[in-house]
C-alpha cells in the first residue's frame, strides 16, 4: 500500500521543524514507516541547490525567474528520485515545505504570476500533490522574532516585513479555497497545543 505524503507549510519560525519529530514519533508508534524531508533540499543535488538559494551573493544576485526555476529543479529531483519511490514502498513522507511555499513566496512574495508558476509546476510535478498539508499560521513579526533568536538570517529572512505579509496572505487565501487539502493551525499556541491539532487531523486521515 502506498504511503501518505504530508507537508508542513508556513512562514519563517512558524514551528514546522519543531513539529516534524513529534509527527514522526506519533506515526511510528502506530506502526508506520516514516521518512522526513525538507525543501528545498532532501537529496544531494537538491541540497546543493538549497545552498545557492539560501546564501546571499552580493556579486550575482538571483533574479526572480532563476529563483523559481531552482525551487522547481530541487523539487523535481526530490519527488522523482526519492518521494515517489518511497511512497510506493509504503513509507509516509513528512516534508518541511513543498509546492505551496512556491505559490506563497515566489507568487505572493515576489509577485510572479500564477500562470508562470503553473507552467513550471506542470513540467516539474505534473499532477503530483500532497495528501494533506498543515499550514502553521503565525504573525510574521512573531515568526521573525523566533527565527532571529536562532542566529544569522539567510537570503529569504532578510526580506522586508511587507514580503512576509504577502506570503502569509497568499497562504491563507489558498487554504480558504482548499479546506480539504490544507488544515490551518494557529502557530501562536504552545508547541503542545499545535501538535494536538495536528494529531487530531492525522487520526482522521489514517482512519480513512
Ligand atoms: N522557500 C522555500 C521559497 O521561497 N519557496 C519554496 O518553494 C520553498 C520550498 C527555506 C527558505 O526557502 C523559502 C522559504 C524559506 O525562507 P528554511 O530554513 O527551510 O529556508 O526556512 P523555514 O522553513 O522558514 O525554517 P524556520 O526554521 O525558520 O521555520 P520553522 O521550521 O517553521 O520553525 P522552527 O520549528 O525551527 O522554530 C523556530 C523557533 O521557534 C521556536 C523553536 O524552538 C525555534 O527556536 N518555536 C516556538 N516558540 C514558541 N511557541 C511555539 N509553538 C514554537 N514552535 C517553535
């Protein structure tokens, strides 16, 4: 039996990486085989692309089109070489960010058109989609406070506040249109309360 593909989305510091080990533990206790991944990244090639995307380069600033194409290059590599084969082996995959990040950051944040994103998406992923997405929703100011407390900021985290407001608005607009696909969780709650909402949704998914 094929596994489930579950993704976590949200702005910087929303708590995605914090929740992933808890989800893994929970699923493994029910006897599932679980693989945790992140985007951009997750394979050797995709991790090299992640470095390019996250590291500021004053001599050769990434243009928006390159950023979009690199996100999908990393994603195509991850989906084709790892996610699809592991799902077919029966693993559940939990991924820290996936396709919805591109709509939010490159679409909402950078202002790239939905048509351009859909065109590249079509080549990279075809009709492949997650079974369930958790959107950890948090005020970007609070999220950046959490991210800053961890140390130096990457190329994305150096963006202005309005960029992150547009990212958040795009996420929420998509979730409102696709309530079956995306479960929105208030990420300002404690880690335990956030997990308890995730757990309830997982119990429903696995009861099917
Ligand atoms: N990107 C990515 C795009 O632009 N397009 C795309 O298509 C994709 C896939 C990736 C960057 O790439 C961009 C988006 C990103 O800017 P990343 O480092 O993977 O870079 O970025 P994030 O996913 O944003 O990683 P963060 O670590 O910033 O966010 P998390 O994982 O949501 O937050 P987490 O769990 O590390 O927590 C941050 C801090 O908050 C605390 C934690 O202990 C930690 O210190 N915390 C809480 N504090 C209070 N209450 C809670 N409930 C808390 N939960 C966690």
